[in-house]
C-alpha cells in the first residue's frame, strides 16, 4: 500500500505525476491509473525486501526483482493487457527517474511486456447504430434522462467522440452550432462538425433538463445534478444492447468506432478521419478502421511532402 512506501520514493512519484500533468497534459483518469500502478510496484518492492526502500535501493532494481514483481501480479489473475499497462507505467516512471536522478533504468526498461491480442470494439452496421440510438432512450425512468441518454450516444456516434470527451463538454458551448470544440487526450483541442440532428437531440435534452446549464458547468448531468459519469452511459448502453440482442462488444466506445468505419466506407479521407477522431498517429486510425496497408500507404504518399512530390511525378509520367 502507498503508506508502506518510503517518503523519498513517495515524493518522487508525486513529482513525476506533476510532470506528466504539466508537460503532457495527462488527464486525471490517466494520472490516477499511473499512481495506482506505480504505487503498487513500489509497495511490492517494499514487501519484497521487508522494509521501506529509499531512492538508493529503488534505483538498483534488478532483473530478478522485475521477474518477481511480474510473477506476483500474474498471480492476482490480471490479464496480460493489464500487466502490460502496469509495466508501461513503471517504465515511464523509471525513464523520468533516469533523467532526473541519473539512475540506471536498464533492468526495468529491458523487461518485456506479455504478449496480448490488441482488441478494438467491432463496429456496428448502420442499422445497428440506428437501433442503438432508438433503444437507448427507452431505458430511462424519466423523460429528461431519456433525452440526455439519447443526446450522449448520438454525439458519440455522430461526432466520433470518446466518452470522456462527450462528458467534458461545457454548457457554455450551447446552443450547438455547426461545429463543436473538443478537448481530447493530452489536452489536444480539435473542432468537429455538428450535424443538424445532433443539434436537435441536444436541444431536446437541454429544454427538459431540470438543472441550470450555465457556462462553466458540464452539459451532461447525472440524476442528482452532478457531472454525468461514464458508468451511467455504459450501463444504459449495456441495457439497450441486451434488449436488441447485440454482442458484448457493443459499448459506448463502439459507437465512436462505428462512426469512423462508416465514414471510411462512405469514401471518407483517412487523414480527415484521423483529425476528426483526434488521433496523433495515422497508424492508430488505420487500426481503428481496419483499413488495409495499401490504402494507408496511398494516403501517406499523398500527405508526405516528398512522397507527394514523387507521386505527382509518377502521375505526370503515366500521362
């Protein structure tokens, strides 16, 4: 537990988290996850050696120590994906320690993460996405909550938002116009288009919401007036999914995945979809939409300054 960690190590952890927040704009959820993962690692080292370990012993972590920690984590029954995430957090912490404290992080950084199959939620077809939006609002006991749930899920699909991005929208952006400013991962802002139907469903929710939606307050509210929680959206999506007999892969995030795939199938430009989704890397968008490598390379050639020049030369020579 965190209380078992030596003060010097606890202080280093706090300073690392502050750096992540200041330099990378990490979200509170990300910071909390990193804090838990690294605290658990430091607590293990404490119990492994039978006493709180200051910065000296922590800086001399061995390959054997890392193997013992990974074996202990595996023994708790976590998935390979979760173990890989925990190891990634510990590695990030030790990279920072190496830069700030001059320690040798080789044993930590050389530790291999377990292999796991990367999974993305399977997209719904267009009829399935429409059915989800029509069914979500049938789950709520109150009309204004039904309108809220429909508005949230419609924005996940219609704007391709992450659930955290939708729930962080400020009421100051009302009434919705043709575009919406969204703050994504790493504090990166992007502007996404808003279709008239989204303005309509959000407007219906706003008119029925019993709470004051003034600027500086969250747009989407929970039953008691606080910020709507991701769990509430996940729950109503699960209820609608079960009512429709859809697979467990149909989650709020699957609506965003469906948005990207449907745009691509309709002939949307991969780079434009990357911008709409807020992906830092085109390869992430490729995986997200299951686009083939040939199409990715075609986009790359057109987007890269040098490659684009060569591609135009090839087209000219073909003519």
